[in-house]
């Protein structure tokens, strides 16, 4: 078929090179419509490796094309359980279903919704990738006669070309997603672009924030493993959100410790980044208060936290053996941030910062005097986040 030949050629050349899933799916669907397939709604879903997301996809309608993400939790909801995607992935075969005279008591909600909007016929089928993984796509029409056998043959004929165009996009999204999840935005981009090799490092100015959960050892000894993991996840959630919402980057989880940086760039001066770090710490404390309220409802002990903030020059890069690397950040600014966080216990304040940080947000900090810091020749003045800011 001439239509199949043209679309296949486009998919395996321009479409594959574009790396744009929205463009690929738009071209795919519009070409099928031009070939006489009466499409109304198309959903191309792809699974990929990511600890936070299980799949992503693109939805096409005559009014536009949009992409979406699917979390692991979605697979436990009624939206997925009993759906066509679950069926074709579990059974490894297509599903063709009329949307006429559906039983509202037994049919999946998606079929009922499409029928209410004028859908007449539904087809779900599989995409096969080179690594052996299976992915799904669904097609809905409003044509009175539904999809004919010829329409379905045409759809199936061009699916290998669609797979060819979308598989590299999925692989890139999977790899980039994994890097970002474990390294953070800035480092993941550097690693992905090949700028950070073993032994190489990047030196930059940054505000360093070190966060630590107090009483973690006691919590571990008096809680089940499930409770410990749940507690850590809740704590990590609020810290990561606070840091990222204020323009920072979480670099490492170290047990119950979290290392974050706020990079000082040309367009973002020293004072701005220091203030953003202070606002992030303030947001962490607000989130901790809300979290402890929820914990109290379930008779769980409250959590407490210590945060140290410093600013200075740091170096980050890949270290390790040729077969196993770790991405880390080093420097005096990091060491001081960690050590002043440890002083929050004895000083009795949750958030401590150095003068260089506090001077950028004087309305948020109050001096608590000079204190000796291990590794520094002279005591330095430390500042705590004020009660009002907390």
C-alpha cells in the first residue's frame, strides 16, 4: 500500500531522527486519517525503567496532541485495572471492542466514557521494541460503522515503523530519567552529555545545605523496616520538594542525610541563592510541622531535623573504579555545612548558617555567637533561623 510505504519511510528517517514523540504521533495519526482510517482518539503508551514512573505516552485527537506520565501508583487504580492496556499487556494480543450497547455495571469506565462522547468502536494493540518489551496503543473512532478490517490491517501495517521512531525516544527518556532521579538535574545533564568522566571534576560556587533526621538510630531500633522506609520517604519528600521548589538540586542521600546545593550562576548572584536556600529550609520546617500533625493522628512519634547551610566553592564529579562510579560533591564548604548541622543538636536550633549566608537574608537569621568548627583554625559566627521564619 502506498500510504504504508510513505508513512514507514517517514517514521524510520525523519521521525526517528526528530526525537519528538508529539511530532511522531501527530504525523502517524494524520497520515492514517488521510489514508481513510476514521480516527477520533489515539493513545500511544510506553513503559520504561524509572523508580518514580512506570510509563509515559502521547494522546492524539483532531484538536491536538499531548504527552503524559504514569506513576507506579496508577497501576493500582480503577483507571488501569480492567482497562484495555492491562488486558493486552497481560494477554499479549490485541483487543477489538464495539462501544455500542455497553453494560454500565460490568464494562470498564473508559469504554463507557468514550461511548458517552460518541465513540463507536475501540481497538487496542501492541507495540514491540527491540529489547523484547511490550507497549500498548489504543484507537477510538466515532464513525457509525466503526473500524473495518481494512482499517485495522492498515493500522497494524504501520505499527513497526511507529515502534522504530518511538523506541529511541523511550530509551533516552528512561536513561535521562534514571540519571535525574539518582543524581539531580545539573549533574545528570553533565553526565548525560559526557562532560563528567571518571576522575574529572567541575568546580563552582554554590550554597550548600546539609539536612539530617534527628533520632534516626532510635527510630530504626524501635520500628519495623517498613515503618523506617515509610518515615524516610516522607522526610525525603518534604526536603526534596522544598529544595527543588526554591531552585536547588538534591545531590545525595546519605542514610538519613541529604546533601543539596544551590548553584551560583552568572545570572543568579550570591545573595539570591543564599536567600533561596534559607527559604528552602523554612519550607522544610513548615512541611515537618504538617508531617508531624499527620503522624500524631496515627500515634507515631514526631520527627525532628537539623539543617546546616554554608556557601563557598565545591567540586563535583565521578569517583571510583573503572567498573563502578559514584557521583559526589567535595570541598570545604560541604564539610562546614555538615559540621554546623551537627551543632544544631548542642546549640538547640534546627537551622544554622554561616555569616555569608545569613547576611543575604538578615531578616531571617539571628546570631548565636562564635563556635568552634572541627577542621577550622578559628571559631566562626553562626546564625539560626528565627522563630518567626520557622
